[in-house]
C-alpha cells in the first residue's frame, strides 16, 4: 500500500510470519495501510523500543503485536507508546499457545493491551480497523460492510 501506514504490525520472530500474513491480508481487504516489522522483545529490545516509541510520529494509530511463549512483545511495545496495542498470542509447541495468551492478558495496571484468540491474526486486523473507525468514518463503514457481507453468508 502506498498510503501512510495507520497500523503497525510487529512480531517477535519470522516464524510468526505465516499467521501474521493473515493480519496483513485482512487489513489489505479492508483497505487499511500498514507496516510490518520483525523485532524480538528479548533479542532486540533496542529495536523494539525505537520502533514503538516512534510509531505515532510515523502516523501509526494502532499497533498489532504477535509473540509466542513468554510473549512479552505486546507489553513492551505498550510501555513505549500511548497508542492502542492489540496482541496476538501465537500457538506454541510447548503449551499450545496458553503460555502466550496468559502472558498477554495478565498485563499490570497502567500498561493495557487488547488480546485476541491464539493465532487470531484476522480478528486483530478487524479490531484494529474498528479502533481506527472510532475517529475515521471510512473505516467504520468498511467494517460495517464486512460484517454485512458475513451475515449474507
């Protein structure tokens, strides 16, 4: 997409890409410009800090963060930005994603993140678009059309 990205997608590992491509595809279908980056909260904390802290200045309005296992990425991103953060817990081989889910939903007071289902990348894209729609009617209308089409079957 050529427009200034409104959604920032960040994932902790390239192994998350197959799932998160579904988020990107859903955003494309809804006509939402996005940027995507791989940056680990544990292996590249400086990169995560720089990316998250500068997101609003780049025009990003919502962040979608995906991670597995300890899954600290969404919380770390939320600590560095005033933007809303939607997290996607990744399915893991050890605990099936429950480890990721619990890491995301148990954030301390003052550092909230929204959390979708394990591997719920499409829902993360729809939720991000709904958040955009609170101040941008064109995105609210796109979500309304999407839901109407779903209802038609």
